[in-house]
C-alpha cells in the first residue's frame, strides 16, 4: 500500500484493513464503563501478502484472538479489465485457518498502482456494472465475507466516478449480506497533496463503506530523502481529518510494520527482521526519535551511507494510542510476516486485557474558537483567536485553520496547531483571503466552524 509497487512484489512493505459494524465484526464497539471486557478487543486487521503467506499465517495464528478481520492480498484488477489472481490465492489452508479463528475473510483486490485501467472502467456505465458484478460473484462464489478495494494512485479527475462505483458496489454487496472495505491514501485536507488522495472523497467513501482503512504511512517513501515513515504528529493530523469526514467507528488506522533502507533518495523496503539483521551485521546503534516516535539507524557499507527508518514494538505502541484517542475502529497492519514479534505484546497490553474497564467514547465536540481576528502584513496574514474548552473529557488537542479565496469557499486546511494563532505566509499581494477555525479534541471531535474573517495581504 504505497506509491511504490515494486515494494509489494518484493515481499517487503506497506499497510491498512477494514470490515463492518455491529455484530458482523465482533466485540469491537465501545461498551459501558460499568462493564468489563472478558475477551480481547478485536481491533486488529491486517493484510496477508501472497509472497510471504506462510510466515504471515504463523504470525496470525499466534495472535488470532486479537483480529476482527484479515485480508489476504490475492486479487488484481488487470489491465484487460478482468479480475485476476496472484499466486497462492484462494489457498485452502489459509481460508480454513482464518475461518476456524472466527475472523472475517475480506480479500484485497488491487489495481497494481495503474490509474488507467480503473479510469477506463469508471468511464463506462457498462464496464462499471460488469466490474461490480464480477466482484460480487467473486465474494459469493468463494464464500468470502466481503471485498477490500485497494485502488491507488488514481487520477484526481476520477473522484466523483470512483464514489459512484463504490456506492453501487457497496449496495450490491450489502444486498447479499457482504462487506466492503476501502483502503485510502492519507491526507490532512480535502485537497490532498497529489492525485492519489485527491481522487478519494473521504466523506462519500465513508458513507458507503463498512470500514475505511486509512494508510497513515509513507510520509517518507522509497524515492524521497530518508526520513520518518509515519511521524506521530502527522499520523494524528491524518486521524483528525479522517474522523471529520468519516464516522470514527468506520475508520481503521493503517500502520506500517516495515521500514526503508535509504542510500540518498533511493530506499529499499525492508521487513523488521531484515532491518535487524543489517543493524547487527553493521554494529549500528538504534536511535529513538521521541518527536516522530520512530526508530532509525545508520551504517556504511561499500562506501555508501545507509539510513534506515523502521517500525518496531515501541513505534506501533505509540500509534495504538492514536486509535483510542480518536475513537477509531482499530488498527490495520501492512503487512504480516517479518514484523517485530514484540509488537504483539504491545497490542495485547492495550487491547487484550481481561479485566480493564472499557472506556466510554468521547463524542462531545469542543467549543467553537471565538474572537477570531485576521491581521494583514507583507504577503502574510496573522489569524488569532481565543482558546476553546473541551467538556467531553478527552482534552483539547488543537486547532485547524482553513483558508479560502472567496467568502463562499472552497476551503482548504492550511495549518494544524496547538496554539491560538497562525501566520499564513507566502500570500499574493493585494489579494483578499478568508479564514475560519475549528477546534479538535483528542478523540477527534471537531467543533463547528468559527466566524469567518478576512484580510487583504499587502
């Protein structure tokens, strides 16, 4: 699940999973604070890669009681417009193991990161209907619980057509009691930063999907400079935006269990096991970054300096807190096989208790920011406001500043901050800008918009 297809096919990288609500998914909904959990909270989903299936299934079997669903990575929407299978698909042993554990089987279909084949299908009513029919037949014929749609790197211009397709697929699956989950690129505003997230309308997808798997990783990726794969502050921003558009009970936070080994701006995807082997061979030292909540190390071989960022038990534990803080459905791991074995203890510590009272979800939005002002400067505008309060109990997390170039919008997020002012720079002289502010609490509840203010940069 990333912008880099080769990583998936080399048996190494990336993450996200989804399923349904209520009794279909098991005991994952919040319960009264007066009750106690008697079994582990089934808040884990994960992808099972066809190229590393045996190792992935050993990982699953050891912790099957934590899962609500699993997604074998088995199907491909091919360039000919048909549904094709990867090697190892429909493995009888995998299916019997998952079903024997009482876990929902929701296989994944991918587009191989090719936008053209999806765009061609979406552009034709007959092709779209045929694809819906093919996916429904695939689910029914194999007795699956649903399908996980992982169509990535699509054209932004296909956003509305994609939403229509997913709505029709969802209706057809639901008519047969089946589920639809959708994997989406991470973003922190409607606009996104490139075509992939721009093609995905979170609100429209969240309205029809049973679960939405938000792939909150690859902040730094295989062809970027070395850096954190999922810095914690960014993950929180992704979660905050997600729940502003999608019911939190439908959102699963995608977490990477992999790493990258960079030389310059060329990163090779590595499992935790591979990263540890290289660290040990080089005698390198693990460095923990408390800001990004991610470990790294560096080493030199054959005259080249390598920088490795990766996920381990400590980094996963930090991201599990985001799931609970924003009231999300759970975690979706990319991918099983080769991960840090210790991370399962972190998951079990958080969600596997047999005696801890289950918390009551905070659904109360914080107060609206007041006394908002906009003060113009040279190619900048400073927006300030009076601090909000939070009565829901989870605590105020911060604020989101939105900007538009007309009073009617459209609006885009320009900053997330814990403070009560933002200076918006790099503006066009003589242009008027409009602003509004939302406050957000630690559970992801967003306040109504503040009063709109405007100023003209000079």
